[in-house]
């Protein structure tokens, strides 16, 4: 039987990769609006991210789990009720928070972002809260049926539309000043999300929402079940916007105390949040896909009481995450400056990316461990790791920034992320522990690391004829490291003998998780 969750994860990862390629519009923003403009653009996102998660963050996972549970029991009408109730709740909640964000834009810009010019960007993105909430319900509906195609397709359309309108709006609004240009770039996210929602609604013919039937369960009971699942899941997804919000609150303030001018503070924040942080998040496209896809798969196994399948799928999810997170962490740590030169021609942001590298591993572990816990009905447990990681990040930012500058804030984020991921993984391990996790989740993903390390050492020691700050050499280093890890994994046992043979014969089927 196909491993449905790995196939779905592969599809989401491919779509996420293509979305990230489209997301290279970030390479254009520094040329169009400069580091200050990128800073103003980024200042709206931590605030938006917190409000979005408070209103909708846990709904896709919670809905998918409730739908999967009901379909496993043959309760088709119950899955329809889950969808309809979620749509009403999300529409109202998103509207309230969107209006609140718009009304307080000026206050947030002045007192949180420490730059009144960011008010327009905060105002511009506020309508997206309603649209993302409605889209979240549709995603949960489809994911509960283990159909990841609508999510993948809508993400691609969202990003493509966003790219086009960012460029158009930034160019058209140039005569009105930097703050208006940044707000226009931010508003492109609203247009992209509207296109995302349109694609999801158009796809409903393949999986129409079932009629409610004669289910007499009171709405308040169903909503209570939904919230009990969604709120902890939402909190589990808060880690990234919480870290970003921590930087938004502390970094400009600590830079202000160091005596830097407003323009310099905003530019440095732009390099951290607009250059280094998005690059650090790129590997999480794949790890998040695994985490999303694993929840309904584990919920299905748990509903059947099939513990061997549950353990096997949890181990597969951890291994898939580790095989992305481990080499990505090493690559970003070693190649922080070459990557910043390659993408933004900004070597000064290199130390920030280097210090953020461990965040990739921490975030990947957190995502997959939270997905495992959510799948088996313990969605509240990731909160412990996230709270500990966030407190640690805030304390370390205050301690490290006076001596390390903005790179200290980046290192604090890495330590906080790693702590959150390690604690959450330990909780998942204790809940459904199995010794196969150590072998498949750690040792086998490490098989390609020695060859990758050797290749990266050689490339960084021989910067080539083009010089150490050459974009071409930076690209060569990145590709060489990735290929070395893939080859080392094949040769040194990252894949089993059966998997290696099947991969050579049917590479796509293996990556999509079909049983051999």
C-alpha cells in the first residue's frame, strides 16, 4: 500500500520548493526599495503572523484530524459539519482581528516596530487575516482526505500572483515614497491570498462538502472539540512569528540604545528579517510538508488502534525531516556569507545567517514532533517546548546583542529554536517511544555528512579564480555541498539496500513514499 503521508509530503515539498523559487522576488526587493524598505516591509509580518495564528493557525491541522477521524469511522456527514462550523467561526474571527489590526496600525508601528513609517505596511496586510482564515478551512477539508493537491496548487498560484503584484505595485508607487512602496509590496500578499482562496474553492468539485445529515451533536460541543485541537496546534505554530516578534521588539530598541540612527536601525533589521531569516526558513518548506502530511496519517492509524503502523510512520516522518534539516544546518553554518553574497550581494548579512543555521534543525525537529503529537491527540504538549524556547531566545538576545550586534539576536533565535525542538521531540519520544528513532532518525540521515563536510571544507579553502565574494563561486559551493550529501547518503547507508535499488529504478516513486 502506498505510504500516503510521505507521498503527500513529497507533493507539498515540491510545491513548496517551486513556491520558494517564485519567492525569490525577495532578491528584487533590495534593488527596488533598499534595506530600509525591506525593513519596513518585514515589520508588518511578525504582527500579522501572531494575529493570524491566534485566529486560524491551528485550524487546517485540527480540521484535517477531525475529518480523518470521522471518515475512518464512516461518519461522512460529521465531516461536513466540521467544515461548515469552521467556516463560520473563521470568517467571524478573521474579520474581528483584521479590523483590530487595521485600527491599531499607527500604535503598533510607533510602539512595537519603533518606526512610524511601518504603519502603512501593517494597515495594508490586515485584510489578509480574513482570507487566510477561509483558505485554512478549505485546506483542512482537503488534507483530512489526504489530498494535498489543492494545498500545493493554491500555494503556487498565491506566490505567482504575489510576485507579479509586488513588482507592479513597487514600481507604480515609487513617486509616493519608500513607506508607500513597502505598503504596496505588503498588500500584494492580500491579492495573492485572494487568488489562493479562489483556487481552493474551485477545487471543491473533486471533494464536495458532504451534507450535514441527521447528526444532532450541538454546535457548541463540535466547536469545543475543534478549539481543543486547534488552540494547542495554533500555539505550536507560533514559534516562528514569536521569534520574529521578539526580534521586532528587541532589536530596534537595543540598536536605539547603541546610538544608531533610525535609518541604520531599520536597515540592519531588514538584513536580519528580510535577508537572513527567509533563507533560514527555506528548508522548513520540506519539513513543514512532512509535519502537515503526517497528522491525518497518524490520526487514521490511531483511530484504528494500529500501533505498529503509527510507530513506523512516526519514524519515517522523523527520518525524512532529519535528511533535510541536518545537511541544511551544516550548509548554512559553513556557507552563510557565500549564500548572502549569492542571493543579495550583501556579505554583511552572512554572520546573521551563520548564527541562524541551528534554527533549521530546531525548527525541523519541532515541526515533526508537534505533528506526531497532534496526530495522536496530544497537541498541547508542544507548548512546553515553545514557551521554554521563546523565553530562552528573549533572554539571550538581551545578553548577546551588546557584544555581537544583530548576529547575537540571530544566535539567540537558534538556541531558542533548538531548545523548543529538542524538548518537543523528547515528549513525543516518551509518548510513543521506539528504538528505531535513533537509527532511522539520527544515524542514517548523518551518513552523508562526512562527504558533505569534506567537500565544503575544500570549496571554502579554495575560493576559486572569481574570489571569495563571487556569486558564481557561492552557487558552486551550495550545489557541491548538496550533491555531496546526496551521494554520501547513497554510498554510506543513508538509504537501505532495498531503497537504493528501488531509487535507482524508480526515483520518483521512492521519493513519493511508495512501499517497496
